[in-house]
C-alpha cells in the first residue's frame, strides 16, 4: 500500500465495505484483469458476477481505471490506500470526535491493551511531530 502524489481537487470516492475488499486486492497487486481479481477473491463467498459488479461500481466512482485487454478488462487503482485510509479516518474523527484526534487517541489508548513495542512506536511517532 504505497504512498502516492497528492490528488488534484477531485474528492475521493466513497467506498463501501465490499468495495474496500476489492480495492485491497488491487492495492496489494497493482493492475489486474477481471479474472485475476475474481481468482484473488476465490475464498470469499462472492460469485464472479458480484465481483464484476463491484469493479464496475468502483470504476464509475473514479476509484479504478480500466482498459480492454483481450477479452477482459484490466483494472488499475486511481486512488491510493493511504489516501482512502486517511479520508476514512478523518470522516470517523469528524463524526464521533468533532474532528479532534487527541480525544480519540486518549479514549482508545485507555481502553486497549497495548504491547510495550506498540507504546514505544506511538511515542516515536508523536516525538517526530
């Protein structure tokens, strides 16, 4: 899930939970044909037609580009995982914590069991800020 250049003013598409599963496959593997996406999601309970529908929706939303490759389509992510994760996090913070990260972190850290290595990592991240 690599970083990418900042996007030009176009808003990020809203991606449903099911679409997120498909995007994760494409983010992990890059450009894939329809058949390769279906194969990658073989362990899911989805039928190939469902996956085709999700790919089409993601393309219409602007999350994927596609081009014809023989008898199939080749899909490529147009948005990065980092961009989508950040937008989703910001949306969550806005809805539940008034857009503030400190109250969220405080509540989360107070209620979660953190390993010493996780605590050290959080300290390193905060020290860099």
